[in-house]
C-alpha cells in the first residue's frame, strides 16, 4: 500500500469521526473459555489461543503465557503502527523487525513476597529497520509510532480496568 492509497482509505473515516465524535468510540472485545489444567482458551477472531501457566509458575511451557501474549500484542500494534506511519509519511522500509522483552519477578505472581509487585517491571521495545530514510526521518517515524500505538500508549499511560462479576 502506498501513502495515497492509505490516505484515501482513511479520509472518509477521519471526516466521519470529526463530524460525529461518538462514532469513533468502538468497544473491542475478547473472550475466553476456562479449560482443563489451569488454562483459558482465548478466541482471537482468526484462531483460538490456549493460554496457561508459565514454566516459572509451574506450567509445562506448552501453552501460551499471558505475559507473552501481552508482549506479542505490543509488537503487533507497534509493527502495524510503524508500517502505517511510514506509509503515510513516505518512508520506505526495506526490511524490519519489532521485538519486545519484559522483565517479571515471579515472586510477586506466586505470592512469595508481598514486597514484589505483580506484573512487568520493565518492557523494552526494539526496532531493527532497514531503510534509506535519514536519521531525522527515522526519529520522526519512531516518535509518531510511539504516539499512535494503542497498546504502547495504554501500557505507558495506564487505564482503568473494571472487574465485573456477571
């Protein structure tokens, strides 16, 4: 896809959202079915991913870990956002890789120490890109990717999560 095609694709949506801001608010959904052996089958729309315990919490390592899924969501969102931004501003990416790493102290998750927080302590997002873009263009590309990546912004800014028991 080129810049012109992307702009034509997005222009009517942008116009609609400017004219009717409420139409831009969309609720994304995910659901899972509790499974055997401490697992949860999550429907992604294209496939079913079965998540289970990480080996550091007693899992066998054969099921997806929810922490891995979170990092994968970050990588997917950052990669799509980077590609869209590069296309929109006319930067050609010859080849690229996006990687994420996160540090977890499982003492918190397992309740071994109340002094250790549950969750990622640090997440690092890596971009390895081949492009003929200038250093200034690459800085702009990464800045805009950071600004518009939904998952990255959600992680860095935080979000209110309501727990509801139906």
